[in-house]
C-alpha cells in the first residue's frame, strides 16, 4: 500500500510541476556579454530584455485562453563558439527552455543552430546574415536579417549610378563568416556591374596591424574601398588608412557607421562620408504587431530607456522574439514543432518591417538602407522613399 | 612593393610589441611565471590613459606617471597576495592562477568600463617622405616604447634593486644567502612587469582602440616576442619585437594579412626547435 501511495505522490508531483512549468514561457539565449563580441552581444541582450519587459508589463503572451509571462534564461558564452554550444545544450536539457534565440553573428549562430536542430528546438537568429548558415537544411533555424546579396547589390548600383567613374574596388575583410560573406557578395555585385575587384584580401581575427595590407591596397589605386569586420576591426582599419594616407572617393565599412560606436570610435573627421549598408534605420516608417506599434515607438522607447539611439542590432533582436510571440499566439500552444511550423508560414508586419521567413529560414529580401556619415550625423542615401541626403565623396 | 613604407610600418609596430613584451619577459625570467594577466594589464593601462585624455584633453603620454604608479601597485599587490602563495609550484599552477586573475580583471573592466570600443581621436598628421609616410602618432609610440624599454634596461643594470632582480633571476638561493629578500624582489619585479604593461597600454591609445577585446592579442604578441627574442633578456625582447613587427609587415603585404600571424607562429616554433633559449636568450631560461 505504502508503495502505491509513494507512486501516486510522485505522479501528482510530476503533474503539478508540469503544470507549473507551463505557467511561464522560457526562452533561452546564449549571449556574448564578454570577450571579443561583447560590444555587439550586449546590444543584443539589451534589446531582448527590453522585449521581455514590455511583453510582461502587458501581462505576457496569449496562449489559448490565458496569458503567460516570459522568462528569458540567458548565459554569457564569452564570445567562445564552443562554449556557446555547451550553453545551448544546458539551456535545452537543464533549464528546459521551450525556444531559443541565437547568439551574435553567423559563425556562432551556425554552431548553436546545429545543437538546436539535434533536440528539435526552434531557434531564431537576429544577427546572422550569411546564407551559408541557413542553407544547411536546418528546419528549426530562422533569422530576421535578410540575405547579404541584396545588401551589396544595392550598394554597387547606387555608387555606380551616382559616381559613374567607380571602376576599381578594393576589399579587405575579416576572415570570419559574416565579414567574408559580405566581401564575397560585394565582389560578385561589383563584377556584375563591370567594376574590377583590384584588391581582395582577408585578415585574421585579432590582427592588430593592417598597414602592410593597406599599403598593398594603396598600390592598387581603388575608387571604392570596402572594409568588413566587427567594430574593433573597422575602427583600427579606418585609423590605419589615415596613417598611411590611403583614401578613395568612396569608403565603405560594413557595418561601421550603422552603429554609433564606430563614429565615436574613429572620431568625426575619419567617420565623415564613410558609407555603410544596414538592415534597419529609424528613418524607416514601419507599423505592425508586438510591443511597439511603429518604428518611431521603438526608437523613442529605446532612447528613453537606454539614453542611446537604437541601431539595427537592437532593432533586429527586439523584433526576433516578436516572431515567437506571433507563432505562439497563432498555434495557442508551446509545442515546439507546432511553433516551428507556424514560424515557417509566418508573415507579419512589425516596427522592424516585414518578417516572412523564406524556404531556408531567412527573412525575405527587401530594400535595405544605405547610410553615410555627413557632418557627424548618419544620413540615409537609399531607398529613395526615406533618403535624406545625396552621396558625397570622401576627401581624406 | 614599397619597401621603405613596409619597414617603417614594421618598426613602428615592432617597437610597441617590444614594449609590451619586456615586462612579460622579466616576470617569466625572474619568477618563472607565465603571466596570463599581462594582456589585461595592458588594456587597464589603455583605459587609464584614455580616461586621462578624456578628462584633461592632454596627450595620453602625459598620463604615464599616474598609470605607472597605479599599475605598479596593482601588480605588486597581485603578486604579494595571490601569486606568492604558489610561486614555487610548477609552472602550470601559476599559469592557472594568473589565468583566473586575468578572467577577473577582464570581466571587472568589461562591467565597469563597458564593452564599448573607445579611441583617443586626436591626430598629429604624417611626415611625408615622398615614397613613404610616417604617421606622427606611431612615431610617438615607437619612440616612447624604445625609451621605456631603455630605462628598464638601465634600471636593471645600474641600480641596486635592478642588480637584486638580476641576482634572484640567476640564482635565488645564492641571492637569499647574500641578504636579498627574495619575496620583496618578486613583488617588485611583478610590479615592474605590470607597470611596463600599463605604460605601454596608455601610450598605445594613440594608435589602437581601447577595448578589453584586445587583451588576448596583446598577450599573444608578448608571448611570441619572448619566445623569439629570448626569456630574461631585454635586448632580446626588443630585438624579438622589432623582428616580429617587420616580419608581419612584409608577410601582410606579400602573402596577405590572414597569413602573417601563421607565419609569425611558424617562426616561433622554428626558433623553439633550433634555439630554445630564443635568439638572444640567457642560458637557463629555455
């Protein structure tokens, strides 16, 4: 008899704990809060936490007939890909999260998405834009950034139409998934328009001296210089270009001027007239579902709370969980496979723009803003609907 | 190929590498401690130099006395409180301890100074030599790096504390028998190592961004320079630093920047194989 009582108690406990587990929606996130990607990882964390606060202030996410609050379970993976994979396993197996948000960048997204696929847990990336990451057949991976090729095509077209003498492109890219993909796509976009790629080199992560590569680039006499990498690399690159007296009519840093830290880091003089392309800018006027109805709502809320302007990382990472929100509300369930299926058919409008995942899980292509720093302010050159400046030459 | 420009680039960077390596080499040579916290101490010096510039508007070079005293005290305290407890243990123990200290210092800096990348946005222009240009801020850094390396060399050669450090490095038992208080020498040596890192960091703000993200790169450069130049030898660190700078400069031009670090590591391995003491190393430190 005692044995039966024990078994019934255990069964009851299991039922109660299972019911309690459903009292909130757990979303796991491995974040680069320290290490080489800390600057970018913290931006991601700030946006995700803000989304959680706003959703919970409104009572949570509607799951069927009740609203459940959201708990974001996050750990710092110290910008180390292997650690990101371990943490993802922990989030799934120990913390029992229902869904995942991917870490910063294409490389680390790829690593964690592999783990998520093994356990059939949906994972949304807000800052991975290399198609190679999404073209692996992983059915559980989705991303809010659009593909890179539309990004570089728009740049090449705009520059050649505004400065028809743009004939020679020089590229120096960090040997890492995202920067290398930008470089490859830019080379393709340029060649398609008859622009010669006169210099193309990669630099290793942690490179501290770019002057020799820039000396070689200088000898190639480019009309358009494209540097890719993360903020720390690009600040170093722009400074060392100036050190050796290298310039060109067009200097692009991806994603450099799209984040304020780049402009502050290089200083107003060296940032002047540097161009970039990005996925979101506050000048765009989108309206949609989620905690922020319009782009302006998000911009104002973010600025009020963080005393800083949001950039595309903040916006994309605040928008990614809105996709979960919509998918959960549609399916009225926290079932991972049902939510995954809903994500694959999702088509929503948000403050960040349209979110409609393509066959490979990436957000579908759209017009992305091309920016230029003019008089220490970020101006939009493209698309025409939101453009507020004309392309200027770099003069030093 | 613009050879003069590449040599100028390489020597400028190399002089800076030498200045971050001398402190690392001194600590490794005297205490037999591979100081994993060295890169973060360079970054700490950079932050102090940056905030000095931000507050006063003066060239970060003027922050050197303040940074030197601060980082010396931090280094001497770290040695006395933590490292001294295990200084006689096998090198793996001290390596693990300094690795832990590095994680703490790194994360404290990330939390208090934030992960945002900063830069001293002054520019002093270039000297145009016709076929090559010499950036004046790089020239400042190179001259200052050579200066502090030279001062350390003279201190070790010509002062009583310097002679005590050299004596402990050569034979700590004999030094103790001669009346040298070895523990104090250890603390002072670690303090000097930290001071050299901090000062190099403060001056580096003229040419590099200020971010904790660079601490690993600084540590790696110091390590490579020490192995190539030789442990326990200040001329060795100087030679190793300049050599590494010039190799990276030519390699970056000829075989691409993504391969220059690989080449530097290959040269380090080659030196380890053919001359384990380093090119100008002192016998007994292989």
